[in-house]
């Protein structure tokens, strides 16, 4: 665990909507190293994390297994990606960030975020 710092996402959400997405990354070791560095704690551009907060993202984590990225994102309960997406893309430095990270992603650079990151289906959960 790590403490959240300024510019990072942090919240004490009680009710939320969760998204779990996956994306394949390029396997080149130098690209994987740069991807890890760009997404490590405190390294994402502050405008990007602030943009996420503005649109209703409360928490977000990325996990890697080989070249497969798994993103878990918790949002406010009424978050609607179809409505928020166009607004999100217009926020400061968002297009620049998407152009930068496109080199890591095994997808078409012209694809939208929703086309790049694929929904994962929940098949099990434990609630106590």
C-alpha cells in the first residue's frame, strides 16, 4: 500500500460504479519499461489525474501480467462513459496523453479509448 499524493486519485467511496478493462501492450522491453515508469506512482501527468477527478473517476489502478494491462476504475455511481467520454477527451492535455501512450498499446492509434480498453466480465465475487 502507498499513501495517495497530490495529483493522484483518492477517495473514501461508499457507493461506486466499477469498470475493469484490459489492453495488450507492445512486448518490446524498452517500451514496457517506459510504460511502467510513465504509470508509476506520482508519474502520470497531473492534468490527466485531475481530468479523471473532474469527470467522476474516484480511484484507478493498473496491473500488469506480462504485456497484458488490467485497469480497475471506480467512479461516482451515476458515471456514464458514453456521456462523459467526449467531454473527457477535450480536457487539458488529454489528447496529448493519448498520443503519448498509444506507442505502448497494441491497438490502432486512431482507436478511441473505449475501443482500446476492452471490458472484462465479472464472473465471481465475495461479499462479507
